[in-house]
C-alpha cells in the first residue's frame, strides 16, 4: 500500500441532481492514490434525485465512502464531516463543482510544503458555456485572484470552502465549524478563528476547479439572501 497523507473529501450537497454526477466523477477520477482518499457525503435531505445518483456512482467506486443526512444547515453538515474524517486534510467539493484530475495531488503537495497554512484555496475557473449572468458572477473570483493571488494571511481572504483544502489539525484546534450558523459564512467564520490561532490562509494554489455559477437573477437573489442570513449571525458574533 502506498503511504502518504490521507485526504477526506467533504461532499455537502442538496438538490443538485443536474450537476452532481459530473462533480462526483471528477472526484473519483483523481490521480491521487485512491487508498488514501475517502468521501464523506452529507445530504441536506434532497427532494430530487441527488441521493439516488450519488449512491449509484459511489457503489461502483473504489474510493471508500460514507453517507450522512442533516437538516440544520452547512455549519452542521461540515461539522459532520470533521467529526467523521480520518484524513490529515479535508478537501471541500460542492455539488456544482468539477475538479481537474490533479486537483487533490496539487492541494496536498502545497499543504505538505507549507505547514503553517491552515486553509488553501484552489484556482477558480468559469464553467465552459455559462450564460452572461453566470459569467458576470464569476468576475468576483477573477478580481480576488488578481488582488490576493499568491498571498497568505491570518485574516480571512478566501470566504469560501468549496475548492479549498483544510488542515484537520487546525480545524480541530478551533473546535470545528460553528453549528449555530444556519445560512452561509460557516467557512468565513472558521477561517476567521483559524487566523486567531496563527494559522495562515493562502490564496491561491494552482489546483484548478470549475464552479457553476447562478444563471438567473432569481437564483442570485436567493443566494445573497442566504448569505445575508448567515452574515447577520457572523457580524453579531465577531462584531
């Protein structure tokens, strides 16, 4: 058996039947040794075919997988992954993401060479064929890459978990994710607290992933309302 760091893929999903197959396929096609990988799926009680698709794909995969359910939000979902992870690192993949085949290898290599980094973000690329609205939404990450690319900080600079690798030692030192966060920003909160313990966040490695953005104004509105719900709690918590 090949030796090396173990990696847990945290796959937190809900109602993403149109995209989840491509996301999972990109995970199980990684060139990182599969005996050193595991997938922990946490489903938010999807009411579409997400669970059926995920179980079908994982049943024929050689990557060890476990399945959990939750209905209390991403803070709880991510903490379920932390509580059950056997990896030295957790790499977060969303149901609408596609990883380059060497994504895990590049992320692990970076973390092994930078022991003071608690979180490292992968390199965002727009999903091919996106409409104008989704393309405009991607501009944010292009700008952030230009501003923060190649930099490390103890203050939050990533503001996301998808496409990022977390050092499990650092996560457990801060007590994991805040399970009281019902909306978004559970990742920003963890990043913030890691910095308080002296862990660095790095923006960004050359581990590429594609992320499908929201394609309608209605979806963007719903997403930002969700961010605002989590942001209200975050601001009260951290002042």
